[in-house]
C-alpha cells in the first residue's frame, strides 16, 4: 500500500482513494439514497469551495469510475464526565479533536462487498499517519437504520450516548488511539 498525503494506492486491491477534483465523474453515480446522491452530484464541490468538507473518491485504478465517496470535515466530541475516565486526567478537555464522516456512499452495485468497511479502514489510516493537527476520534451522525448502525458497529464505532435513540441520526465514534500502541 502506498500512502501519499491525501491519496492511498492499494496495489493488492487495485484501488485508489484520492481527493476529488473533478466532481462530474459522479453524474451517474448512485448509492441508492436520494439525499446522498444529491449531495455528491450538486453540493460536494460547493462544500469544498466553502472549506466545509473535502470529498474523497474510491476508484479502480484502471477505470475512471467512482465506486464510493466519503466527505470529511473537522469535528469535536464532547464526552460526559464518566465517559472521559479512559483519558489521562490532565487531558480531559471539554472537547476532544475529531474528524467527521460527513457523508459516505457506496455505489449500489458494490454494496455489501466490504467496500464501505475498506474505506473506513483507509480513513482510520489517514488520521494516524502524518497528521497536521491532533485528531483522536472519528465521528459520524449515522442514519438511525439497522443496516447503517450495524455497518458502523461492525467497524468498531460506539454510540456516544442514548439521547438520540429516536432521532433520524445517531452520533457514533471510533477512538483512533486503539490503533496506536
Ligand atoms: C451503508 C454503506 C456505506 C455500507 O457500505 P457497504 O460497502 O455496503 O458495507 P460493507 O459491505 O463494508 O459492510 C456490510 C455490513 O454493513 C451492514 N449492512 C450494509 N448494508 C446492509 C443492508 N442492505 N442490509 C443489512 N445490513 C447491511 C451489515 O452489518 C453488513 O455486515 P454483514 O455483511 O456481515 O451482514 C452502503 O451500504 C451505502 O452506501 N448505503 C447507502 C448510503 C448510506 O446509507 N450511507 C450511510 C450514511 S450514514
């Protein structure tokens, strides 16, 4: 695996994950979710121009066709006093630095083939290697649907609290420190 800043080439899998420059490649992309399709086709570029989110695309190296995308932005996570006990006492700041998976979509034809899991793995990698700033957690406001929550649970995300069980999305997080010995 070759990791450059903002780009990962996985020669074993023939995949490349890179920052999107040309958003027109997504015009025929569909992950089966209307809001996410609308975002990637019409809004993702505007978000980048406003410095609100950066979008990455997973492609097969030999074809210029997107298989999946994810948009990332900075975030901060606030734990309750009890939850913070896993942090060293002097590091229990009110907010902990995080990166948020703002949007994630896998092409309908590639779903349930571990592509989403593969991307989450790449994002985890991205934020423990060569960081410009401290980033301890990955967060996501996951659709409150069994299949989506199961997906993030499978990828070792935890629920932040039980306050959002009836909301359309649930906040989940992954502690990147788990990957650093
Ligand atoms: C959710 C999504 C990103 C998952 O990516 P994926 O590549 O399909 O998922 P993976 O193959 O890596 O993981 C599959 C796991 O996710 C869950 N899952 C994903 N799709 C599922 C479905 N349609 N039905 C049931 N479980 C599903 C299951 O836990 C599954 O594990 P299993 O195969 O052991 O049962 C993708 O299905 C997608 O883009 N969906 C539409 C958009 C969306 O809902 N995005 C999430 C926004 S928060």
